[in-house]
């Protein structure tokens, strides 16, 4: 029995020794990446100029290509990859090798396939076939995507102009990071975060604007992916992180102060009325400017407005449903026969947004309000007052014409101190009533 165990032990030791010997003698081959240079035809014509070629080697794959440099074989040192008496040529060879090795490390680190043709294109700053580079794809997106959506009414002109500015920023960032001929394949997920930080520091953009620009860049990459210019979107995992900022809104007392203010100028009175109408309806500047009599409906003696917001037109087609109170109806009737309204076929004499905001500064001063007044403050004021008065957020969202309830929740769910006190008092009274009922009182 003991002899059998001993023989088995010796056999297992022999097998393990044999396996370790095999592993040491035949180690697993690793796919290394190297860049080398050689002078083609140096042996056949040692005194004539020969082209210097580069060789990319990865495992068993090899790709040789011309560097564009020619010299006599005696002037070229293969080991150091230097050209005698020609520092510019030597610098070019160093640049090709450095860029190729850096891009290979980047591909390997990000888990992307190793393609020697792509590495060659990156090292020489040349496009791959008909594939546009990282800067050209931004121009193509504007022309083939944004301009067409603008023509059919799915994109507002103001949004299109914003995209032009965003693309200028993205081009500048990409050029600073990768050069003016950066390939699409060079972009990596880390560029999204780097771009956000760059926009904040170099362009002084807010967090929300920076997030919107990079989110737009992600859409451009999806466009490139759909055209088979890249095999994956480098920003697929990017998610916008917007700040939950509290938008400035007026209190009912401040709105009343604007109502009671007296202005000698007729223009200031008109701007004040337009602002108050915005506080009553929640319309943004574009909706105030384009409101038509045909959009005012009446049912069972009650008037209301049904209007599709310009921002969500042709996307959600969710109309803003706005009931009209006596104050709002009075303001509309006041300007029904105004020359501007009759000429344009609109309900209110709304001027350019910049002019109105300039007049609102004067109104702010006369009314003694510290908050900065703009046309959009009226919209925020309407939403805040309605929510604090107890109107359900779903109804407020429909009134504002938001395509997504999350937009209303993110911007307008904060309440003021008086609302908290009122709600607490209601709960306290309810608890007292239940307690009294339990005691039989």
C-alpha cells in the first residue's frame, strides 16, 4: 500500500516537472507592438537615394509604408532611426514613432481593436478612405442633419445658431487636444469629461451649458456611427448632470407692486402689461410674440388658450392649455385694436426681446424690485405661484407646454416658506381632528 502511494507521488512529481519544463521552454507568445524604420533598396544601390519606410509590427501582422523621406543609405542609422545632416527628417521619424506608439496604447487601454491601418493614418495625419475626421464630421452633421431639420420645421433657427457656436467650441477643443486633422478613432470616453472642464475654464460656460454641448457631441458621434465611420460611440456612457438651480421668480407682493406702479411712457405701460400677461399665463417670449386670436378658445363661457410651444413643435406636439382669468382677458381686450396687433394678426404688441428686457429694467427700478426682470421671469413666476397655490404639477406642466414632466419637476418643485407653513398647519389640524374623534369628542 505504501509502495503504491510512493509510486503515485513520484509519477505526479514527474508530470508537474514535465509541465513546468514545457512552460519554461515554450512560453506563451505575446502580441507586442513595435515601430521600426528601414531604407528600401539600400543593398542594390548603396550610393543612390533610397526611400525610408516605416514598419508597424503587431504579433504576426506587419504593415510597411513610406515616410516621404529619401536619403543615401550611408546617412541613415537604422538602430537610432536618425538621418545624418537632416534634423527635420529625424524629427519626422521620431514623431511618426511616438504618435503610433501613443495611439496603440490608447487603443489597447480602451479595449478597441488594433488596426494597423488606423494607427498608420493617425501617425501620418491622413484620413482613412472616405471617412471624415473629427472636425469634418461636425460640419457634415450641421449640413445633413441640422439644416434639413431646420427646413422642415423640426429645429428652431435659434437652436441652429446655438449649434454653430457649439461646433466652434468643439473644434477648438479637439484641435488643441489632437491637432487639426484628428481622426474620429482617436476620440475616447475621457474626452467628454475633459471637454466639460475645458468649456467651464476656457469659455466660462456654466455647468448646464457645458453638459448640453457635450451631449450634442454625443449625438454627432451617433450620426457618425450610423454612417459607419466609427464602430462605436466613444461617448455612449456619457450622462448629463444638470444643476438643480432655483430659478428666480417674483412673489405675489412683487407682482402687485408692478401692477400698481405708474409710468408716464405709453411704451412702459405696454411692456408692463405684456409682462403681467406672462405672469398670468406662463408663456415665454416667443409664445407672447406669436399669440393669435384663433388660438383663443371658448367653452361654456370660459376662455382658454391652446398653443403648441415653438420648442416642442413637431417633436411631442404637446399643446400648452392655459385658462384665461378676468385679468388676462382684460389685457387682451385692451390691445385688440392696437395697430401693431391688427397689422401682424397677433394679440399683443410685443417688441424685440432685447428692447423689452431693457424697458423691464426701468419698470424694475420704478416698482422698487431688487430682482432682475426679464421676459422669462414672468414664465417662472406663473409656474411658481400656481404650484405654491396648490395646483397639481401635472396641470402646471400642461399649462407650461413642457414635453416632459421631469422638466417641470426639476425647475419648479421648490416651494417657499409660506407654503411649507400652510401645509404643516393643514396636517396639524387634521391630526387634531382625528385625535378628537378618537376621544369621542
